[in-house]
C-alpha cells in the first residue's frame, strides 16, 4: 500500500492518510481483511508524528472501514464494501468543495436532500 502526503496541501495530514487508505479500499488496492502498515512504521516512512497516523486510522475506524486492535494494528474490515468506500470518498470531496466555497452545513445538507428527492 502506497500512502503519499502533500505537506503543501490545505488538507490536514491525518485526513490525507485516511483518504489514501479510503481510496485504496475503493479501487481494490487494499483488500478486505488486509493489515495496514503499523502506525509507527507509516509515521516514520512519511516523516510525520505517530499521532497523526493514529488519528487518520481512527477516522477510518469511525467510518467502519478498519478495525484497530492494540498490539495487532489496523486491519481493513471484511465487510468494507468498495462501493461504500467510494461513496465516503465522494462525500469527503463534496465537503471539501463546500468548505472551499464557504457553504454552510445546512446549505450542503439541503442540496443533498434535493438531489435525493
């Protein structure tokens, strides 16, 4: 698994890490059940703080894409569906664009409701 970060990007480093894993799951580079690199190893490879990687992994856990187990690391859940991962990635892109445009959560939510109707 290849994780790249852009220090010049306005996106936080932890968000770039979780986005890279999310994208890997979505396109099938990372298979369900596969172990992710250890947080210490990934932090060292990227030249970032350990807690930055852990925060990215915790974000993925909150989304239901990975399981975190002390001493055993992070593993992609076997039920992490690529379609759901792709949708989550699209939602994150939507939120990023909405923030760039200065839209409120209420305005974006209303747009999504209209689109769903």
